[in-house]
C-alpha cells in the first residue's frame, strides 16, 4: 500500500507544489492521462475552495493532504481546520450559465467516483476516492 502526506499553508502559491505531489503520487497507477489530469485538477479545486471558503483567504492556515493507494482504489483525504461548510450549502452553478466560477464542485465530482465530506469538531475532511479499473 502506497501512502504519502503533505501539509502546506493556505497560500495559493503552494497549489503548484500540491499539484506536483498529486501527479507524482499517481505515477504507477493504471489511470489514463485524462483521469490523472482531472484528479489533479479536482484536488487543486478542493484546496482552492478550502482557501476561499473555510479559511476566508487567510494565507497562514494549515491544509493537510493524505494520499493512499489501496487495493481497489486511490483515496485522497484533504483536511482543513477552518469554518465548517456543510455539503447541502455547496452548490455549483448550472452548466449552461456563461459566467466565471461555480464549476469546481462539478469538476471534483467528475474526477472522482466518490466524494465524501466528514464534519469534524474543528473543520472538515474531504475524502475523494477513485476506483481502479
């Protein structure tokens, strides 16, 4: 079982390093290049949402990402300690509206087979699961 963990501050400049860590972790798994790209973008979008909504653009908060390669899936656990945002409050915009923003949740749900939000006493853990073929 392959595992990796990365912690970083909630500054958007750290997202490039995060994307590289996710790409590196996914090497060796039988995903297509398109699937890998969407998974990397999905994790990036989830981190961006944490920075924007849970941390209200504060750059000094901690975000933790644990990546696990299991027998039948790859699982990403994104943990924040910010304001709790409840899943029923998160709505992406309609695909046919032409305006910036609001498609991140659609991207995350497209990239992963299962998306679970676990409310913690302080913050949220987002669990993203992609099944192996």
